[in-house]
């Protein structure tokens, strides 16, 4: 089960979704997220987190394929 499915299945409140994702990320993604979080003045929403994650870790061609 991926994080998005988990968040939907467990009905995690909007304000807690990024916190749930944070505990699941590891390795390179963890390093990336710690750096992103350090730049923030306020907390990210799940939508902002997802968008930033996909832009960082998926090539543009993969974005188009996922949209289709």
C-alpha cells in the first residue's frame, strides 16, 4: 500500500497527512524532505508535498505518462 492509499484508507486529517508521509520516507527521499522542510516558513499540505515530491523524483516524461 502506498502512502496516498494509506492516507485515504485511514482517513488521515488534512493537517496530519504530511506528518504521516514523513515517517515513511527513507534514504534519499528523507534527505530531500529534511532539506525542503528546513526551507519552509509554514507546514506543507499533502498536495504541495506530493507535487514537490513528483517534480523532484520523477522525470518529466513520467509525469506525462502518469497523467494519461
